[in-house]
């Protein structure tokens, strides 16, 4: 049962990286799109693409927290007590991002639209960085066992955390660019090339980051490095093959296949980290089996997960299908701010 719950947790992390990470990556491209006029078309596509699904994707994050504190309470206590700084920053960033994304379309003046747009974009970069830094602190063994607090600074300001944070931003940007290439086909052919170029650059940057990360892990997170070179090696090879395949497909213009391959590449990175860390939840101090809750709790949790899969997953599937078929209404109210800006004063 413990292994089954750990597998559910890992699959949830992979799903959040693939779906939620792409939303944060869209914010990265919003940040780098340029001025109000030059970046208008790209920002319009980003809003149209993530508008119907960005709130739903956070369900994965909530699910991850619930499963962790229910199934592995000791590890949850240690993680939250040690990494409360990046967790707090990430939580505030999620709130700022959501509020800015919603209000940017409703405000009237250009100054406030810029302010809310900047809040949305900056938070979209800050949140994945903090998530990656948290993963790096755990992987490098800086979170102690026993529900105790570790160093609140060194636990997320260290070589592995910095590498993981930057990699998280790069992977999110890569995924978003690939997805936006597909969405741009129905809007503007010029945007297809615009995001294809950015997807290729992001893929190369992410690949370089992964190679550099191997040296970082070898020096600072040896248990995870050894796991990547042994039990997690098939997943690492799978991720690399998917990444190379996505790059080839992007260059050749096969955007549908590129989406699947890119998701496989990012999912393989997260899955490889989980398998490389096994059997530890907190390397090398707390194993998954030692951290698990009583068997009765684990059985009840698995039943709840099965019910959630039956009830919630079909809703997610329907949401994404309707979104891809363009059958969902535009999110929120009409763009009052844009109409006001277009209308002469007086």
C-alpha cells in the first residue's frame, strides 16, 4: 500500500509539471514578449490558451499536499518546517499570479494593465523557481527526518536547489512554448513561427541545464545522482529521447506529435527524480516505508484516490477536450479595459 500511494504521489507531481508547469511557462513568455504593442498578439494568445484551464490545473497541487500530509505526515512536517520560506513565496506568488491575470483584463488604464501584467508574469517565473528549489532541498538531503526543522536558508539556497529552480523555469517555458505553437495555428501563422523558435531555444537551454545538473547532483546530491545512473536510467533515456524527438518534430512542423513528446520529456524528468530518490522520501534519512501513516489510513486514502479518479478525472478530460475543440466560452467578463483604451476620451 505504501508503494502504491508513493506512486500516486509521483504521478500527481508529473501531471502538475505537465499541466500546471505549462501555465507558469506561459507567464514566462508573457514576461519576455516585449512592450504593449510589440507583445500584444503573443499575450492575447497566451490569455486565450490558458484562460479556460489555469485554475483547474492547481487541483493537482492541492491533491499533492493532501496526499503527502495524510500518507506521510512526518515527512510533510519536516518539509514544511524546513522549507517554509520558499513554500510561502510560492503560495503568495500563486495568489498574485491569479489576481493579476484576472484583473489585467478588467482595469481601464494602461498603467494598471501594465502593473497587473507584470505581476502575472513575474509570479509565473517566481513560483516554478521556488517549486524547483524545494525539490532540490529535498533531493540534496537538507530536510531532516523526525518532523524537525532544518536550516531555513541553506535548505533552499544551495547548488542543487538553484539548479532545480532554474531547470523548473526552463522546463515550464519549454512546455508552454510547444503548447502555444499548437494553439497559434488557429489564430495567426506568424505566431506559430514565433513560438516555434522560442520552443527550440528553450529545449536547447533545458538540455544544457540537465547536463550541467548531472555535475551538480554528483557533487551535492550523490544519492540521487547514483539513482539516476542506475535504477532511474531508463526514465532518463526515455526523457532524452522524447526531448530529441520533440525538437525534430518542432523543426519539421509536426506540432501535434511535438506536444506529446515534450510532455513525455518533462514527465520523464520528474519521474526519473522520484525513482532515483527511491526508497527515500527524505534522502538519506527517511524511507518511504518508515514515513508512512498507519495501514488503516493508507487504505482509506487509496479508496479516496480511486473515487477521486472516477469522479474528477473524467471532468478534467472533458474540460481539456472542450478547450481543444474551442467549445468553451471566454473566461471572465468582456475586456472592458481594452474597449476603454480603444475608445477616444470625451
